[in-house]
């Protein structure tokens, strides 16, 4: 029998698992956009694909799309990179700056793959806590970095899975105060428009003022291209020079590049999608809170709902957990609700067992038809 030896660090990685139900009627567990391209965009895309050279390699690093993004946002194209999803750029940044004996910092709770990318880079993931309400404490992060001395700091803003938006002033304080590169993962920033103008929310305006900043964006969320796996990053010139050393050629296919460029040229379509999400988010929040749930502030296309008050008590009774301590009771209540929704073919993301989010369920904003069905199912389960 062969002696198959994997790198030792791989034993520390837990499989990234998202519940899948092939016959689910409502899928609101992955923060996707729950409506597809319009027929008009499909027609235009089909016309462009008719002349697409499928027998040729795509551009080596998506240079045409990088140029379009750079022109729109006012950067040199050398400061823009595209990846097979913004996740690839996160992974590559960990390779570029991490390594054996080095630490990579991110928040808890936040996107779990940050820790995986750190481990894949043979680095040690170190976690700084969010506040009880899910926000980043700038002074706390700065002190954490002074003590832990990470080689890379990753902040998701707005944060997944809590949904919180952290004001730019606090993020700028962190970026200017730490001694390492900072990745601002702004995958959900398009949905933060209720917080103000985008130029006042995003840290993009800081890219040319500092030498340690990489801002990541994605086409998977607001643009609705999760299936095509494409994202982009804009960074300070010295940082991008290093990052591009680890970006392999041709990792993003030509169809994804072409489609992303088409959607990027449709700001009206983006605005309509965002407005639809904001409307659905408001609807879900109001009805979940009316049922007794604690819903964390959200500037994303999802809400994190935690059972509280009458919702917690009723679900705990149904879960036969009403005599348990408060945190365990909440975990059992949230788990029960998740399973009951699943039985009704409604798939949400289950964080109920997370001690920082006891009983929490993350619910992506659905369509105008789906959202009332979600609320109706929750109400039926609680009663």
C-alpha cells in the first residue's frame, strides 16, 4: 500500500460545508442573489458569446476587465487584480504574506474560510473578538495586532455572518495604525447604501494614501454572478506588486470575464437589485422582530436572527430544552427552527450551535414572493 503523506497542516482544516437540499423550494442559505439575469441581459450576453473564441485561452489576468474597473474607480490598472471569486485573492494573499511561524488575523465570528486560507499558507490563524453586537472595536483590534504581531489582517465589512457595517473612520484608524497589510473584504458593501454614499463607506479612497491596503469586491453578491466565480481586488501599489507574484495565469475563464464586464456596465440593473434587497430586508426584519427574534443590524443581503423573548420560549418548549441554561436553550431553539424549516423545504444557514451566536440563523433576503413564505413558515413553527 502506498505511503501517502499530506502536509501536516491539512489535518487542522475542517471541511467547508453548507447544507444542500436538492429539492428545496426556497434557498436562502448562501447569500446569493435570489433572482437571475433579466431576459434582456441574457439576450445581450448570448449575442456577445456568439462571437466568443472558446478555443483560445482567456486573457492572462483579465486585463480588459481590470482596465474597465480601474477607469470606473479612478485607479491605475496595475492596482487591479481579478480572481476566481474574491476568495482566490484572499487565498493568494495568505500565500503571499503568510508562511510557517507567521500569524494571520481575522474576526470571530466572521467568514470561516479566512482561517482555512491561513492554515493552507502554513500560518497560524489568530482571532480577535467582535463586540457583543457584532461590531469591530478599532482600538481592540489595534491592541490585538500589537500583541499578536500578525503578518496579515483580514476584516470583513459589512461582516458575514453578523451583517454589521463598521464606519469607515474606524477602519481607517486600524489601517493606519497596524504594521501589516490589511485586507478589507467588502463583498457586501453594495448593500450598505442606507449608511450613506459609497465613497464615504468604502475604504477604496484610502488605497492611494497608504501602502498596506487591499480592498476586495465580488460579482457573486449584488451582481448575481455567483455561478461564474469572479471577483476583484484593488490595492496599494507596493502590496499589489507582491500579490501579483502569486497569481497564476488564466485562472478566470473568458465567459466569466465577459459576463462580469457586461454586468459592470449596467449600473441601473445593480441599483434595481440592491433596492429589491433593501425592501426585502426591511420586510424580513420587521416580521422577525414582531415574532420576538433579536435581529442584528445588517447592511448586507442577509439577516442574522437569534431567538429571544416569546420566540425563544416557544421554540425551547418544542425542542424540549426549556429547562436548560440560557445559551444552551437558545442553541436548541435555533437548531429546532432550522430543522423544521428544512422539513418545509426552506434552507437557511444554521449558526445555532455557535457559542458567539447561540441559536442564530442567517437568512438571505429572498424574492418578494419568497419572503412572506419564509415568515409564514417561521410563524407556523413557533405557534
